[in-house]
C-alpha cells in the first residue's frame, strides 16, 4: 500500500509540475501577444498622426492664406525621442519608391525613432510642387506674436549625438500647434513658398 501511495504522490507532483510549466508558457505567450498588440496599436496611431500632417501640408500648399491650423500629436508610446522632419530630397531611388512619378526630387515627411519596435524609419510622400520652396524668410512674414516661423535644419541632436536628417534643410516638427499656408509668386520670390509657423510656448 505504501508503494502505491508513494507512486500516487509522485504522479501528483509530476502533474503539478507539468501544469506549472504549461501555465508559464501560457503567461509568456499571453504577454507576448499583448505586447505585440500594443506595439501595433501604437504604430497605427503614429501613422495616423503623420498622415494628418501630410494632408494638412498638401492642402495648405494650395491656399495663399496662412490659416490652416494643425495640432501635431504623435503618441509617446515608443518614447519621446522621435523626429518628424519635412523637406525636399534629391534622390531618385528613394523618391521613385515613395513618390512614384517624381522626376528626381520630391518632398517627404520622415519619421525616425530608434526605439520604435515596428518601423523605426518611415517616409511619407507629400504631394506638392517640387518647385515650391519652404520657409523662405523674404516670403514668410506672417505677423502674429503667438507664432514663430519654424526653423530649417539639416540635422538633429539626441543626447550628445548629431544625426543627419537626410533631407537637406528641413522643417523639424515637434508635438504642438502649427499654422501653415503658402505665398504666390511675387516680385520678391521666384517660386511659391510654403510657410510653416509653430505656436510659441
């Protein structure tokens, strides 16, 4: 009887051990699935924010009024050290990939975040005229003390590291409110200009 009792106890211990192992696998698989779902949701939210900015720029490029308001709100689910840049790229390989039909140069939105677990670098084609300039100081003279012209830059800094944007002189976007519009060709400019202003504070 004692032998049967010991065998029964051993079987019970073995069954409990198997159950614990299976439960561990289920918990790990569940955590992975939840993390993957969260990353996918975050990625879609980022795409939505970038798409909204792209559409706003395209719409604003067709109006001569600096009246198109836009609130950029890229979620921080992959951290806050992301970069959103808008500029003109003269690279036929990249332009033909993201802006089919472009002739050697194109305007792109570029998102970069090395902590993005889905897509750390994203390009969106912005369909505006390649002859249009951006934030020309002679043309962009919108007078409003609450807004300042968005600065043009070719690189950005994270910590002590300087990184090229790869878009020439580009507008660097941060979360916040913007006014965007364009100016017509005039005696002071040789091409229409897209003007982007960021709300102060």
